[in-house]
């Protein structure tokens, strides 16, 4: 049976969510399939770029959330 791997399979591998056997099979296919290897490299590059951007909420947003939570606590009490 021929196994076809998808972008989702590659992402599962990249995020370390495959078992040992699954990882081995996908990696073997990456080595044999230039198109799959290209997509794998692109997805890894994209993940690295996303991981390097540290995002955090605006201070005003945090303040609003805290005010609303305090208001909710007072209304419950």
C-alpha cells in the first residue's frame, strides 16, 4: 500500500506529535520525495519564524481584563 503524506502529517512531525514509527516513515518519505522535502523545509522555516515572534497583549487590554474580572468578583460577592 502506498502512503500519501499531507501537510498535516508534516506539521505533526514538526511539532513532535508523531510516534517513533510514524516519524521514521514520514522522514523516509521526505528523503525520497523532493516535493515533500521542499514542503517540509518551508513548514519548518515558517514555524521558526513564528516561534521567533514574541507577542503579548497591549497593557491597556490587560488592564481592562483585570478591571472586568474585579467587577465580576464584586458582583458575585
